[in-house]
């Protein structure tokens, strides 16, 4: 507990030293915590920027806006179309690099217009061990990762978020919808919508951490092992509703939910 408080103070010191900041804000656990810390450190010298795209789950932008409004934080939304860039839409293994380069270039443009040189995002210490080509774009563009600089882990961010009263403290981990589609398969708005609606259905049935990976017209469902029984009890309903969305086959991954399972094939 004492160690995470020391790290939190280090985070506040990093942000205070910036003078003002633009925060890339999705409304998830990490960016909500970072934005809250930035407001504590910098007061009204903070601008939250949310990117709205086909890669974003439905309602994410509205929830981000509501969070900022409730806390009196300046907020702007950028609409970006990653699918217009073939280096992203063709879905290569380094897709995330090209996508982050596009999105953060747009955020940097807003920051420059506002005269704010410090732009940051929510990468944390645990992210370093995963395959994340997007971090190369963050480094190339000079985007800051203060959670990582402070050495904060995901567990510590959740614990500190809880102590700060943030509703996001126990929110399931989210990732962009493109991460559900195997590398090399063309990304389309239709596939992304199918994925989003399929996962929303499973969450509505009580599953908290869920991924629906798309392999052609096959849905490979990942849920927490302790929630597999919920899925099996609803299997007829789930199969029918996912087929109505456009899937031909609906399957369960017996390994259960895990981060970045499509990276296992690299």
C-alpha cells in the first residue's frame, strides 16, 4: 500500500512538471485514472481527447464525455477513420503501430493548436511485457507514458482508482475491436460491428470479461473460466443470436479469456 502511494505521488510530480497536459482518454481503467491524477496535479490545465472510430466499442465516446462533464474536465472528441488507411485495414502484425501513429498524430495536432506540448497516454508497467507494436509509435511521436514512468502496475492502478472513488476501478479490461480479428484478415466496419454486438450480448447475460474472436464466420468465445458455466447455460440463446449477427459457427475456447490470444500465432 505504501509503495503504491509513493508511485502515485511520483505520478503527480511528473504531471505537475508538465505545466499542462493533453490526455488520450478512452474512459477505461487506465486513462480514467491518469486523467483524474492529471486534474489533481494540474487543475483546469488539462484537456481530455477521445478518438471515436470504428475500432471503438459502442457508447465508449458517450461514456467518456459523461465522465469529463461530471468532473468539469475539458473534453474534445476526434472522429478518425483508420479503415481508410490500407496499412491498418489490411491488418498486418504491426497494425497497432500504424493505427497509433495515425490517432496520436491527430491528437498532437489538437495539442499544437491549443499550445500544449505535453501529450500522454495510459500505458502502464505491465504492458511492457506484452506484444505492443503501438508503443513504437508512441515513442516516435514523443508521447509520454507517465503511468509507466511512475512504475504503476494494473493492480495498483485499480487499487488507487478504488481509493479515489472512480467507477472504472473494477471495469473489465478493454482493447480495440480490431484485436479480435486475426492478422492478415481484412478489417471492415461490418466485422467490427459484429464483434462489438456479440460481446455486448455476452456481457448482458452476466459475463464480465469476454472476447469474441472472429475467424472467418466462426466466433471463438473467450470468457473467464469461472463464467463458462453461465455461457453453457445460455448456449442455445447465444448461438442463435450470434448466428443472427452473421456468424456461421459459434465455439467456446476452453482456455478461457486471456489478453492478446491472437498474438499466440505470431
